[in-house]
């Protein structure tokens, strides 16, 4: 259990992120300077991203029993760090006018990213819990960040309390489930529950294992906001400042999904029919509930929250399919879809973030009326993101959905595919409703952009995301190949 | 010479195109020259072609131009087939057509739609020529639909009046019912013989189909459907009287002389098929008989000069059908030709009367016109005599032949003959009722300034008068066409029968004289009884056929259309939307905002999935 | 390569048109027109090169190797015919938008050209993934055209259009994937190549389900009862150019899909399904003709007649013999022109008097005689007058269908009667009768301009050409169709034997 | 030596867990809610201890320590929020936090 230097090298990205957080703290400690803090955070995350990307080609090892640094985890480390960096950039103009200490936000962001990186690298309950709680703990802070400000636009306090209480309860589920699995298997690493049940080691019975697995799954389902554990999502999304919402919706979801994927693959949980059934029900319920709930929503954040419920349901289909399908196609599907989901969510929230600020959140659908004629580029990006969420070609969302369909067809999950189609059909309505609002004639001709230089960087982020959206939508082959390679490592 | 036959429809078609493309910008004389001239050219050419053809002694002549379409074995071409039958038809169409065109140059003189009128007329002639000259049924169908279209356009020529539009649409739709039946017949024939070339079809049918079997009967019935539609026979006769809404030259050309006889032509053209289906053939006769009687009754009750003539047309075509039904093919075609002469004459005459009376068409508002309108009177007189089959007028010969052929038929022949004779009796009554009321008696108030129009209206009338008188002596060269269908011996009718056939119309004329000429008998007295009143009303309405069809077809269709205007299928999707909405409203209520409620849902979810998982 | 240029040109032209708006608001339309004209010229060079049954031009490049997806475009006679129609109607649509679209013209022409690009892609793609890709690509710009430049109820109409086509499109995606998966199982490699997938064999139950996925998607686009109801809304709300594109081209992609994909890929299931499909066709023909008659909104009326006419296409396709197929193709072409023209007329009327309500109209003949004659021409064409293109199509379709199914053909033939009822009703309501201007503002009621006459004239010549010498068109598609027929002959025989 | 069967220990932990959960559901005072959460987390901790006893590992006990830390952190953040809440609403009734819904 001793750490060697060769163990430290694979941990470089994690260490870099940690270093970033620490450095930012030191900077704040020496002198409060908003821009400097932001620059330090962004630079650190950027370096971590690059280093992780460079390491991908040659790193594949277990570092202590807790973390596995393989190509898959590095892939998601890259995505996580990059997303965190994007969110940091988006936060910069958003928080610029906050009547409070602004710098600590980036510390929280950095720490949350540490948690996320740990999560995507974990194949051990301890590291899962450590990562998850580091992430959650920081997010409570990020969600509640403008709580001191008198005229903060929304209800950060309410959001944070709700998130905290429910999330802690869910952590409780997960921990209890882990304890039961541990009682069954005697190890805290992700490992096959099934073998033990069937093997000679004294197991506690299949029913026991199922309860254990389902409790863990319930906890994870909460974090992924799968129905019926979804109810916190819209309130927390709505109440948080948009960059925090973005973080919650992207990194928070993706990290957890990677854990779920590794856990399901390692534990052979799908050998139990009960688990398959429950997961299928969760997927179907999430797809239908998410889309139906979003149907007539007037608040963009709530729409995106509900739609994220549905999207998590979509991805779950591929996870279920992984049990039936030979080869790694369904893992690739999950991976690609998560990537796509990150891009489009970042983009969609990014647009909302750019036109909002900490004192006035523009998250009502009417705020977007006529955006196409007032800020055509923003509207174009937003349209692209929404269409991608709806799964329309030319965008990465279509390729993602294609993957899901492919996995579903190979696994012959007809009922879930039907749910996917119905859900997507309903989804079209509310995505297009926003698009329609944007192309309507605007009553007033004011442009909805925040002031110059600060938001320029945010525009850059949106542009990068939009280009990614299109490139991956039109020519996804290179990324597909990469994903094919890394998925084989799970 | 014969190879130039494709020019026949081309001249009027060019006339049509030039008139349409200039769309009313040409001065009237030029329009008249193009309109009438193109048909005149066609007539001249047709006459030359006729002489060449008759001189050549050939039975038929085919001119192929180009293949219309070629899809697998389906290769109809723009090919023309000339034989005795199409020769007669083509001469009647171009000849009578030319006269009517000339007449129309005067008749339509004051109409703002002068150019439009002639463009439609030219198109009609072109289409009609296509119909009779086409060597395959698809080309025939092209002409068939084309004349229908022109008929529609010309009935609704005065488009500002909604009732004219209604009449036009009624004419088109009712005939379209027949056309559809005919189209299905075409499909059937093609499905069985792989060709729609008429001559090939007839040969193939003779060889492959046995007489009296089902298939030829069905095919013949379907074609008959087309024929009764176009020729206004029972049960599709209702459109023709309403079609009188068009200008009078139209009524003369389309609704008397040419188009309405297309059904007769079709049956004559495909007579082989009908001979293979004797039941259907006799049905043709019965349809003709019943139609001619019904129309005869109705004609006696009408007061509109053109409607009387219209019902008389229906009735006369009934004779032709009767003739077709009894196998008197050439007699029918003969009657077709003579009818074209005298009915065109009557209509044109009535046109002169109507113009002179300032568009008054009610005969009871006319009277004593014989002095004021001598030419009209003369044309009416000659036309009426021919119509009533007064001896040695044209109508006499042709009708005679049909009735004699009928009585020679075994079995039902006598009854058919008797019906035809009764019809002739009515013909006498209603024709001379018209004559006496309009041209004799006293003037009933309407001021009339004498003949309207110049030579261009009177000369055609005179030519038609001559034709109506002597047309019966023309020999139509159709023997070769019907060579294998018809017995060619002279009819040997007994003197008694001849006598009856001559006397009955005269009796009819006499009765008309007693009622309307000398007023010895009073219509009022006759009408006193309620039975007579009701009968009058019933006949006047055309035996209530319109009433019946309205209730059977029109009203239900309108009703269905009205109640389902919103498209019930669409409502279904509306329902889906509503369900989604309702589901949203329901489920969104679960988002109460209360933390404890959310916690409850999480806990319930946990219990639920564990229960499910463990139970399975 | 030429095929890529065809599509890329439209995409690029669209972007250019959009960008050029900043320079001059009149520039986009000229750019759009020039682009489509250029495209048409390039297409014309394809004419006459090679036998119509062969692939005249093709291009295959690897695209997404993970799934064996290639960028595979190819053109044969049938495709060429349809892309020519696309370009032709594209020009007409630009013409109809020339004066009508004044707001945000750049974005409008961008959408128009992108729709055309998608359609050309659909007609040329031979990789099923690529086909689906284009199938969906054309929806979004069409959505924008309706949603931005549409009329009073545009949001509803655009949304309905989009959801209908998208949801059924997903069914097709599932079917495509099942097909690809079976190919994978049977051949060991992933492929979405049309020629590869033709060889996939199924059990009959599976084949039926997979075929249905395709059929539903195509039947929605056609459209066929009972999934037609997006069309009347989309048409009545779309701007004129949108209606032209929708009726003229977009509907044809559904028919093309049936001919190219649904039947050849699943011959046995299709033959088995044919009676049902033909029944749906017959219902479409009669039902929609009846509903059309009851409409007051002239564009809705024409939209329903479109459904009715496309019923003949379905009928022809599922009769699956030479005459019927050629009839279906001719109907596609002729209806493309006649429906487009009728929508342009309706749009022109709306532009002039700001209403689409027929009860308010009447007696326009004297006011706008040229328009009346043009309207008469196209109405008459629509009701199937011999000598014009629609007749050839419908007659051949029925002629062929009669050999396949007598009773359904007879029933469908009644559509000819109904067609005359509603066509003449429109003429009566709009152009005949008394002129009464109290119900609308007639200050802008002017006759067709020279430019409009040019477009209508071109379409009229097209219809007369199709009606009088259809051979030019029939020859182009004959090779393709007979190839398809012979490829599916075995299955047809087998199904016929089972039926007996 | 008579050992306590592992099932008994786990059942005890389960009961505790359920009690905590019920507390979260029924309590309106947010302080009690936090306390109930503590009970849930500690129930999990107990389960780990029991399981560790079964296997004779230290891992489970380490996990318990982690849970303790975690619970402490949780409560720290929670109490911070409660203070803010009390400032704003002058109450610790959790039902006041229901402004977002729908």
C-alpha cells in the first residue's frame, strides 16, 4: 500500500487539479484579485486537461486499490477538466458584479473538480464516496454561493438546502448498500457480486445481494436524477446560479455515470433479472417523466433540468444493453452520449449564462423571444444545442442518439426503444418551443449581451462548443475510434 | 392526302392556342376568322380526305404519328384510324361545327368574352376530332375528357351567375361518373388483352371471349357507363337540361349535334364487344327506350324553349341507343347524323328567337313570331318536321330504320318498337306545342324587333335547313365497319306498320294543334285534376331524378364533408396532444416544492425498487 | 465527385446567401437563384450520360468506419429525374418568394437552399445512414421556413410537421439499424450500404416489422391516411415558397423512399403488405378528396388534394408492376408541378387580398383573367385531364394497379370523380360568380406579373410535355424501375404462391 | 465464544437506517432533519463495522471513519445553511423552503 513515484505519475492530472485549487487559495490568501484567481484556476485546469490528454496513450494502471488510471478514466478526466475550465470561463463574467467575495467560488470549483476526477478514476467504494462527497460538498457551496446577496435573482438557499438534505440521504442509501455488498464480498473494491453468490464462499444469498445492489443503484439514481429520484433536480437547477447549475448538470452527471458504468460492469449486477427490470423501469420512467414534466415549462433551467432527467434515462438504455451485447458497442454508446451530453448541456447553459448575470438571471422562456434577431450568433449556438439535445442530424446529439439506438437494437430492447422514441417525440415539442420563441419577432430591439471584454472569453467557449457540436455531428469518425479503443479497457 | 389526317384536329388546336395566348387582345374580326376559319379549314380538309378515302375503296386507313407513351406492353400512340364510321363523325363534326362557328360569330357579337368563347369552341372541335379519330381507347379517352372539359367551360361561359357554374359542374361531374366507369373498363380490357388499340382489342375479344360470358358483359357494361354519361341517358341524363345554361351555339354544337352523341359513337365503335354480350346489348335498347319516353313526357311540360329542345335531344339519343341495342348500328349512326342536322338547326333557330326576344326563353312569353322572324320560323318549321319524322324529311328515314330494326328483333322487339312509336307520338306533341305557342297565336307582350344578326347567322341556318330536309337521302358509308354485325337486307315492313309509324307523329301534331293552335281543347281543363297537376309537376321535374340524386348522393356527400370538415383523423392527434398535456398537468403537480415530499418520493422509490427487485 | 458538388453547392450557396444579406438585402435572392440554376445546369450534364438503368454517377468514401458507414452517393435515372424536379421547383420556389419574402431574406434563402440540399441528398444517398442523415437534415430548415415566414398559426403547423416526420423518422432509424444488425450477424461486418443490405435475409415476421418502420416514415412524408394530418396545417401556414417545396418535392421523398428502399429491401414483406398499403392508398384518395371539398381555406383544400393525389402514388408503388410504377413516378413529377403551381396561385391570392378564405372570394375572372386561366389550367391538370402530366401518372398507376388488385383500383378510380368535384369547386368559388370586394381589401388585386407568368408558363409547358410526350421522362426511369422489378421478382412470385 | 450472527447486526443497522429515514420524512424542523440524516449515515457506519467484523478486515472500520468525517462535513455545511435560513425566514420550519415548484 505504499505509494511510489511510478504511482504518482499517473496521478498527475489529479495532482494538478489539486494544485490549482491550492494555488488559487494561496493567491486569494495573499491578495484578493478576482481576475487573477480566475486566470490561475483556468490555467491550472487547462494544464491538467492537456496533461491528461497526453497521458492517455501510455497510461493504464491501478494506482493503489482506490484509483484506476486507464485510458477511459483519463478520457473523462480530460472532459471533466475541460468542462470545469469552460465553466470557470463562463462564471467569470457572470460573477463579475456580485456584491460579495467572488474569489472563493473558484476554490469550490477547483475542489469539486478534484472530486469529479477522483470519481471518474475510481473502482473502489472508498474512492467513490470520497470523490462523490468532495464533489457534492463543493457543489452545496456553489449552489448557495450568492446566498448573502440581498437581491440575488433566485433561491440559492432553498436550492442548497434541498440538495444537501436529499443528497445526504441518497449518500446514506449508497453507503448502506456498500456496507451490505461489503458484508457479502469482503472487499470494498468493485467486484463481482454474482460470483460470490454462486461460488463456494459463504454468501448471504441472492436476495441480499439484490437489496445491496439496488440500494447503491438508488443512491446513484438520485445523483443522476433518474425518476422517481428526480424531484430535486428542477428546484436545485432553478435556484442555483447558472454556472453552478451547469456544473451540476454536466460534470456532476457524467462523473456519476462513469461510476455507475464501472460498477455495473464490475459487479455483474445485470445478471440479476430484478436489477435489469429495475434499471429498465428507471430508464423508461425517467424518459417519460422527464419529457412530460418539461412539456409546458416556462423556465429554461427547469426545462433543461427535466430534459436532463430524460437524457439520463436515454443513456441508461445503453447501460442495460451492455449486458446483452457482445463487444463494447454499448459502452461506446454511453461514452459518446455522455460526451455529446456534456457538449450540448455546456452550450445550452452557457448561452443562458452569457445573457444572465448574478443579479439578473434570464431563465424565463420569454427572455429569449426574438433572440435570433437580437443576438443571432448566440441564438444560433443555442438553437444548435437544443437541436442537438433533440437529436437532429448535423449535431453531435444525433450521433449520440444513433449510438443509443444501435445499442438498443442490438440488445433488442424494444420497449425501451419505444420509450426512447416517444420521449424524443415529446422532447421535440419543448426544444422547438424555445427555438420558436427565439425566431419570433422581438418586441424590443435591445441586445442581450453583457458587457464586452469579460464576456468575450465566454463567447469563445460557446464558439468552441458549437464547433465541436458540428464537427462531431458531421465527422465523428476520429472520436469514435478513440472511444472504441478506450471502451475496450473497461 | 389521307396522311394529312393529323392536321384535322391540329387546325382548331392551333386556333385555340393562338386565341388563348393572345387572350382577348385581338380585334373581333380576326378572332372570328381564326375561330371559324380553323374549323372551316378542317372541314375542307375533311371533305377532301373523305373523297380520297371513298375513292380509294379501302375499308380503313391508319395514320401513325408518334408513340404517346411506351410502358411495357402499354404503347398507345397518337395514331388516327379512318373508316366509314369515323369518316361520318368527322364530317358531321367539322361540317356542322363549322356552320355553328359561323353562326356564333354573329350570335356572340356583343359578348365581352368573344375570344374566350371561340378558343373553347376550337378546343372542343379538336378534342372531338381526337375522340372519333383515335385508333386506341386512350386517345379516345383523351378526346372524351377534352370535350367534357370544353362542355364544362362553355356551359359555365357566363360565369358570373352561380347557377351557370352549378350547371357546368353538374355536367362535368355527372359525366365524370360515366368516364370513370369507362376508365375502369379500359383497365379491364388492358388487363386481359394487353393492348388498348381498338381494332386489336375487337379482334382479340372475338377470339378469346365467348358470347354471353361474364367478362365481355362486364367490359361492355363499363363502357356503357361511359356512354350513358356522355350521351345523357338513364341514369346519368340529369345534366343535359341544365347544360342549356350555356350560350345557344354551344347547345347546338356540343349538347345536340356532336358531344352528346359520343356515347353512341363509342358503342358503335366497340360494337363487337356488345355483340359478345347480348344481355348488355339489349339493356342498351331498354335504356334508350325508357330514356326516350321519360324525356318525351318531360319535354311536354317544359316552358323554356331550350329545355324543351334539350329533353328532345335526350329523347332522340334514346332512339339511337334503341337502335344500337337492337343491332341497327348503321341506322343509329344515320340518325346521329340527321339528328345533328335538324337539332343544330332547331337550336340555332331558337338562338335567333332568344336574341330577338332579348334573352327571353319562356315560350309562353312569346307568340306570333312567324311574321317577325321569318328565317327562324322557317328553320323551326323544317327542324320540327324532321324531328317529328315527317315523311321524307331526314328524321323520317333514320328513325324509321331504327324502329323497323327493332320490330324485327325476336321477343322483346315488338315492345321496343311500340315504345319507340309512342315516343314518336310525344315527339309530335311537344315539338308542335313549341311551334304553335311560339310562332302562332298572339304576341304575349314581349317586344320583338325582327331578325337579329346578318348573313353569318342566316346562311348557316339555311344550309342546315337544306340538310335537314334532304339529309335522309345521304348514304353513309359504314357497311364495312359493321359488316359482321348487321343483317343487310332491306327491311320488309308491312304496310300497316309503315302506316302506323307515319301516322302516329301526325296524330301527335294534331293534338298539339287542338290544344295550342286552335285552342279547341284547353290545357287548363286538363290540368284541373290534382292527378294531372301532380303528374305535370313530376314530369316537369324530369321524373324527380334530380330530387332523387340530390338525396342519394349530393346531400350525403355534402353532409359527410360538412361534419368532417375538421378531419376526424386530425382530431385523433389532437387527442394525443391533449393526453400529453393532461399527463403533464398531472405529473407536474408532484413537483410541490416541499422538501419532505421529495424525500418521501425518494424513500418510496427506494422501497419500490427493492420490492420489485427482490420479488423477481 | 459531381454529386458532392451538387450538394455542397447548395449548402455553400445557402451560407453565402445568408451572409450576403448584410451587403445588400436584395442580394440573397440573386445568389440563391444563381446557385440553383448552376445546380440545374450541372444536373443537366448528367443527362444522356450512360444508360438509365445504370448508375450514372457515383461516389463512395469512408465516413464512419466504426459502423461501416460510407459517404455513398449515386444517381440513376430515377434519382436524376427527381433531382431535376427538385432543382426546377427550387427555382420556381425562389421565384415565388422573390417579392413575397422581404424580411430576413438572407436567412430565408439559407433555409430554402439547405432544404433543397437535403432533398438532393435524399434522392442520391445510397448509404442508409447517409440517407437518414439527409432525411432529417431537410426538416430543420423547412421548420424554420414555416415557423418564421408562415402565417397566423405557424408555430402549431411547424411543430406538427416537425414532430410527425421526426418521430416516424426515428421508427425508420430503428428499422435501418435492425437491418444493419442483421447484416452484421449474417455477413460479419457492419455496413449501411444499400447494395449490401439488399442481400440481408429475414424471417418473415421480422421482415414485416422492419419494413413497417420504413413504411410508416415514408407514408408520413407522402403522406398517406392516417398520418397525413400534419400536411394541411403545414401547407396552409407555410409561405408560398415553403408550400411549393413541401408539395412539390418533400412529399416526393416519401414516394422515392418507398420505391427505392421500402419495397426492394423487403420484397416479401412488401408484397404481403401490399393489399393493406393499397387500401390505405384508396382511403387516402377518397377520404382526403372528400375532406378537401369541405375546406374553406384554399391552401388547406389544395393540401388535402395533395394527399389524395399522392394516394395514387402509393397505389402504384404497391401494385409493383411496370405500368403502375411508371404511373407513380409520373404522378410524382406531375403532381410536383401542378400542386406547386396551385399553391403559388393560392399564395399569390393571399399576397394580394390577404385572405385564404374561399367564401370571401368570387368573380375574380374579370379582375384577373390571366390568373384565372392559369388556375383553370392547373385545376384541370389536377383533376386528371388527358393531355397533361397528371393524367399519364394516374392513368398508368390505375392501369397497373388494376392488374394487382381489381377492387381497390375500382374504388380508387372514384377519386377521379371526387377530384373533379373539388377542383371545379375551387374555380367556381374563386374565379366565377359575382365579384364582391366587401370582404377583403382589393386594392392590391392585380393580375399576374410577367415574372409570375414566366414561372407558370414554364410549369404549364412542363405539364403539357409530360402529358403529350411523357416518353422523355418514362425513358429515364424505365431502367431503374425494371431493375428493381426484376430484383424483386422472386419474392413477388413466392408471395403470390403463398397467397394461393 | 458465542458470536453475534452478522444478520442481527445488519438488521439492527437496517432498523436504525429506517428510523433515520422516517425522521427525515416526518420532521419539519430542519435541525431534526439533519440529525435524522446523521442517524442514517451512522447506521451505514454500523453496517460497515458489522461487515468488517465478519471478514476481520480493517477496511470497514476505515470506511466508518470516513463516514464520520463525511457526516461532520455535511452537518457543518448544513448548519451554515440553517443559520442563513433562520436569518432570512426567522424560522427553522423546512416547509418555508418551497418557493420553487412546478
